[in-house]
């Protein structure tokens, strides 16, 4: 056996999936048999592409806990580690240790750093298999370009998440240790590339993806198209404080999308047919992961209230942020009005994310929508001193939520602050809080008192700490040190 086989690829084994778990094709780096079959032609290769996407919403692939169900589990983590989401009570305990900043520092198998590391690197290895093999497949060139472009964008998406979990934000940390960069299916372990090199790889991947996907039709919203690749590029530029690039790419990405109306906003954020959704996962009934799912942890009304959210783990907006939403703004209507709450749906409880049918677990997952790009463009313009176009973009979005809204009085830093408040309101519960807190260098500042964090709600244990606190960078799982001979104790985060 190749000596590198068993020591360096624990998190990087490709999982090429088709329609159900029993049909997973597990391959390993010492043989090419499965890859030869899969990549004989573009028709077969689509099983690898679909498998890559299926991994983003599957349960039991990287962990057996009911808080591990793909990308949306980490979106919940991101919001719980921020300032604006409150846990009602102990409930069954899933995600509570994330909320308390305990899980991020646990290096043991099965803990959050382990499942997160394994999830993203498994996706990366799936993407790498497509990238290095698809050109050899028989079939139309356009199909091969599309699949390769999607895989490149997915790899960049994964590295964007990894670098933001396992290191401090880009600006000021460019030379710090990041994460290993793999651009071919893994056989041998690698050391931690610098933050700068990880970002350089993301930019290279996204430039390649944009060129390959440009002009290609979108087959389904579960797939990445050129505008999603451009949106990921905008996210990367925002983290780098590259405001001209961020504004340009956010504008490109939102092209053709208009903010949804009030009716769609109140439908429960549960359908890929929503006109503002750019990327998501269509989850049909036989693929629903039941209790181990986003809606089980978010929707207190799902399954007649017999869900993790309905059994004590309700997710609530802080009173602090709720009070900033004016009357007449539809976004205030997706939280339980104070004084009207019940035991099952308490004051400030979210109703933004709801199952379409409370007795059915089938509901789609949102990964990206155009509102994020409106806000990114507005912020990037404002940070360049372009207040007038920034206000125009901001008003286009917010007036769709609150017709009486005007940004006319905001300029300079006040305009930036207003955009950031609107970002917190608009994107609440969609997985942005933790990364935004890091890139904005605000540290943790959770409001306390009635309606906010702490008693009588579940105690988060920590409500404040400064920027660059060691808890903002996840520990690297012990499994990587055990499996990768290049890693030394000095590679662990503080």
C-alpha cells in the first residue's frame, strides 16, 4: 500500500453520489477504476457533479449528529456565533455549544472543527476529481466546460468557508497560516498555505469558473452558474476589502434579479422557485433529512411543533435588532411580535424560515440570493465614497421591504453603518453573522437584558470579546495531525 494512503486523506476521500445513500460510490486515491467509469463520457460524469451537490444537504456523510446536515448546518452555526440570534432554551442541546463558543475549540473526533474540516475538504476532493478528469470525457465541449466551471467555483466556495473558519479575517492576516490547498485529488498531505495563497487560489478558480460558465445556460438552481460564481467572487473581494472588485462583481451577480415582493418574503424561504434565489438545493420528500435538517432546527411550527426548534430550541431575533426594523417593513412580520408569543412560538421567535406544509419535511435550502449582492454592492460603493450610487442600490432593495424607506439623509460613515444594519436585518438567519463580525473587526458584542441574550433565554456564556480573540479561529481537528505527517504541533491555532 502506498504509505501516504492511510495517513493523509481521511477528510479527502471522494464520494460520488447518485440518487440515494445505498448507491454511493466510494473511491480511493490508489485506484482509478471508478473514475475511469464515471468520466468515460459527460453523461456518466454528471453523476459526479450531482453527487458533489448532493453532499451539500446530506446527513450522515461527515457526522452522525443531528446538527450535521451539510451547508445549512454551518449557516446556523454562523448566525449563532454572531450577535443577532438568540436560543430560547436548552431544548435538546444541538448547536448550543456553538452558541457558547465551546465547539469551535474542541479538537476531538465528531466535534464541530472535525465535521466542518471533513465536510469542506470532502467537497473539495469531489470538485478536484471533476476538474482533473472531465476534459478526458467524451461529449460536448460545452458540457465539459460547464461541469469544470461549476467544480472550480465549488472549490473556491469551500476554501472561502475554510479560511474564514480556521483563521482570522484576511486583512491583517495575509501572511498567517491558513489551510492546506489541494488542486488535485489528494494522495499526500500538505502543509498550511498562507492566507494570501488561499485567497490567490480562490481568485484563480473563480476567474476560471467565470470564463467557463459565461454564456452557459443554468440547468437548475441547485447548480452554480456564472452569476453564482461572480457572487462568490464578490464575497471574496469583500473579505479582502477590495471594494472596486466587490462592487463590480456584486453588480454582475445581481444582474437580472430584482428584490422579491412582500408576498414572497413571507412565504417561508422554503422554495427554490423564489425569483430572488440564485443558488439552493431542491430537497424532495424522499431526500428530506427529517429531524436532522435546517427546518427542524429553525421552524418551531414544523411537524406540529415536534421538531428541535419546537421543543425548546427556538431561534429568536434580539430585541435590539427587532426594534430597529420600522413598522411597515415586511421583515418585521417574520418574527413573533412581543406580547403575542406562546410557549411554542415565544416573543421574537423567527417565522422567516418555515416548511411549506408543516406535516411534510420536504423544503428547499437557500444558499444564495440576490439581496446579498445588492447589499455588497451598496457597501463597496459607499466605502469608495460613491454615496449617490450606493444610496440608489440600497433603496432599490429596502424599498421592496418598506415602501416608505429613504436613504437620502445618509452619507459617509453613517451610510456605511446604515448598510450594515440593513444587512443584519435582511440576511438574518442566512449564515452571515460570524464571517461579517470577523471581516468588520468588531469583536463579539451581544446585547443583553430583556429580549436579548441571556436569562430567561438560554445562557450563551459569553457575550463580549475583542476582535482577533483566539476563539474567532477554529482549532484544527486532532485527526488532521494524526493523519498528515507534515503537520506539527506548531500548526495548531492558538
